[in-house]
C-alpha cells in the first residue's frame, strides 16, 4: 500500500487542478452545450422513467427516442420560422422595389388615428408619397452596414448550429448513462463536501426541474393561449406569433416586445378595438401567470422567495444569455441553501440535531 507524503498529496491536487483548468480552457466554447444538455436531461427525466418502465433495461432506446423528440421539437419550428422569414424577406424586397418605383401611398389606418393623423399624413406625403421621395428615403439605408451585419449574423448562425449539434450528441450520452453519471457526481460531492454536497447537488437538480416547469411548460401554455387570442383578433400569422410569444414569455418582460408587434399589426390594419382587447387579455394572462402560477411552480421547488428567483433569472440572462434562465435560479437556490445551513446550529451541511433526535 502506497503512503503518500503531504508534499505528494499537494502536488497531485495542484496537478489535478491544472489539468482541470486546461481542459476547461480548451473546451470553453462547448461548456454552454454541456450545460444545455444537462438542463434538458434533468427536464426529461420523468419521460425517461416512463420509457424505461415500459421497456426495462433499454437505456439506449430511451436515449434515442428522447433525443429525436428534442431534435424535432427544436428543428421543426426553427425550419418553419426560417422559411417564413425567407418569404417575408422576399416580400419586403419586392415592397422596397415597388416603393422606389411608384412611391408609397398613405395607409388607410392613419386617418383612423385619434391623434396625430394630420401630422403623419403631411410627413408621409412629403417623404414617401412620390417615387423620387421614397427612393431618396430608402437610398439612405447604409448598405455597407447591412452587409457587415449579415456576415456577422451568418457567422453567429453557423457557430450556434455547431454548438446545437454538439448539445444533441452530449444529450444522447447523458440520457443513456444518466444513472452512472449521477452516481459519480454524488460520490464526488460526498468525498469533497460530505452529506452537504449531496444535498446541494439535489437542490440544484430540483431547481432546474422547477425552473423548466415554471418557464418552459407555462411558456408553452401561454403561447398556445396567445395564439388563440391572436387568431380571433385577426393578427397575421397567429400560430407563429403565438410561438414567439410563448418563447418570449420565458424571459422577464420579453412578451411585451412580441405583444407590441402584434398590436402594431392590428393598428396598421385598422383594428383599433381588437388591439385594445388583445392588449387587455394579454396583460391579464401575463399578470396571472407571472404573479401566481410561475412563483408557485419555481419557488415551491427551489425553496426560494420569488424575488430571488427573479434575480436569478434576470441576472442569469444578463450574464450568460438564454442559458441563464435555468442556471441562474439553480445558483441562487444553492446559495440560499448554503446560507440557511450556515446560520443554523451546528456545522454547515450538518443535519439539525433536534430534528434528528425527534426522528
């Protein structure tokens, strides 16, 4: 049996830390992909258990089915949105060409505005009504800036596509080997931090699950309801607008941007009353979800006051983007758990002696 000296132990720890930092530095670009795969793995665990209950021992089959489902859920709406964007871009290009050739007449909805109708009409007649005026206004667009932005957008799309492909690969292996990965993580947490490490890890998992339920599931439900409202109100492309509303509702105050676009489309079409009704219904729906349903789902699972959940969500999005929606509340939940155990009697992470005696 080898007996290491204290110097050798310190050297091994330093070597392990250096290797870990080196690996993190090399794979830094794919850390978001790994985190996304981890979030999705935690979210789909109930589905995985149902599949394995039906076909015990078929971990690979469960991983294949769930990964394919996730791929379809992401890719199909994305392809539909891109296709619609291409069609809309062609329509915009044709509109610009028509405007430069013949000018743009004043829209009918301008005359229905309660205020500012005369001012808008006068500006429109002098800047867009004739072909020469419209051509001058459109010609002011900075073509060099548009080319630069399009190149940057193309590079961003390619990069995100690579990260997404890597996420799908990691997701498959995480789902297939989920039990082994969890056992290793719990073993490592126990060796490093004792029982407190295991509780901390489980709290993080529960926080991610609660955040997924509170954001994603409620966001999808809100998107469906908004699509129905848009459809009855006559908003163009109600299904697409509902999908965008559902996704935007996951981000604090994100629904406001999509709602303003929908209301603007209604106003442009002259449906002022419909715009007012849609605005009121959307406000009421968003108020109920944000102040009653979402705090109950997220706060109840994470054991956090909703103000801390909100700080985690907003701060997470501000710091690391969309991934912060799920990572932020998990970090806040871990911090609050550590604080609660720190201010409790006994060592941090130790079970309460009175609770243990009563048990």
